C-alpha cells in the first residue's frame, strides 16, 4: 500500500495538522519506505512505477484491466499485485457492515455493496494533494489504454465501494427466497436479526475495520463504533471500467474500491470546520497459465504486507 507524498515530504507531513501527522507516521512506521510504497505524483513517474495488465479471471471483460506494480512487493511468480494507496480523510457517509446496503430482499442480494464517502474535513491542502495524485492514475489509465476519460478529475468527495455479495459471478441470477420458517435455507442472520441468507450465496470477506491505539497497534473495531467525521485511513484500489460515453464511443472510467478502514482519530479530535460540514450536508442532499491476483493487507502494526484472498472487491 503506497503513501502519497507532497512536494517536500514523503508522507505529506507538511500539509496535515500535527495530530493527524502523528497518526499517519505511526502507520508508516520508522523504516524507510520501499519503492512500491512511494506513490508517484506525475505521469512519468507512474509509468515507471506501475503498468496495466489484464486479469484473465475477470468474467466482465469491461473490468479486466487492472493497475499493478511494475516491481511487486513480493517476488512471487505468476502473481499480479494491484496497486493500492492509503487515502486519509474524514468519514461522511458509510455502510460497511457485512451485508452492506442489502435490505433483506433475496432478489437484490447480488447488488449489495459496502460503501463509504470521505471528505476533506476542512484540510484543503492535503486533500487537494491527494486528489491531484489520484488524477495521475486516471491519466495513466487513459494514456495506456489510449481511450478518453469519462471524467478528467476525481470529485471533491471521494466515494468507495466493494461488493458485499459476490455470488452473482458464479451463480444464476435467480435465488431461492430464504424464509425464517425454513432454517435449512438460512446460513446466518444479520446484526439486525431479521436477514436470512441462502447457503449457496458467497459473501465477500469481512471488511477489516480497525482502531489505531496510542501505542500504534491496530485492534478490531465494530462498524457501529464509527462516527461521522472520524479521521480514517482507507486502503484503496483503482477499478478501471471501459464503457460507452454519451456519443457511443468507448471511454475509461476509474473508480475506487477499498480493502480496509483504520480509524486514526475520532470525530471529537478531527477539527472538522463548520464550512466543511456545511458543504458535506449540501452534497449529501444533492446526491493456460492465468496469474493469480493477490491483494495486500496493511492492517497490522508497521508495513509488513499480508496477502489477502484473490476474491475481487470491485464495485
């Protein structure tokens, strides 16, 4: 997972307030960042740092292109490591429980997603620095695939999503409706106590949600403990989708998915400005040999990567 630098600091420490800097530094650890952990901030650097390849296991060919490290963090043969980047901001909206936004209707389970939105919290300079860095990835995808972008810039509010139910990739679209009166058709109930899932459905791995402690350890945090305006770290990946624009020509869309959330400061310590809150509420109101794709998890202290499963988290 890469850190986005500023012009003068590897962790953009010159841009964030002191309490935020302390937490970001704890996530980086005392050691020198490896090349794959240093996110490039210009197109030339991105071309040297990453490349785009095809995930041959992808069933949706519109989504088969992935940005991967040129020099992967682990020298594993026949494996692809998608680029991921640590993004920092204040929580605005979030639905990150196991079932995401699923309403319990078996006909809509395959569309269930977990999602969250980050805002700047009034910290304009580091936020602008992050947005500019993300735009470099979009420009890189457009240049490499030789297709125009659907949007040239990421929006000022960052939206992330991941699939909660991944069964639609391998099963039919018609699910036998589970009922509470038929216990054998139910594999587990949701925290609400009213949802019942079909045992044939495959739910995505649980989203790691963690709290950074005072001694820089990460401990599990239940999603109900998250608050609006908490300052968090989000481990994000780029999802590239090729679709048709308004005039029918092929365009590239670049979205963000996410693999973990770490709360660094709770809302009472984030110093979210009133102007930022006002803008957030206004926006809310208006809203062969096939390589294995391996994703890295940075949920423990320090930066030793632990591979995740090859299940995709694309939205």
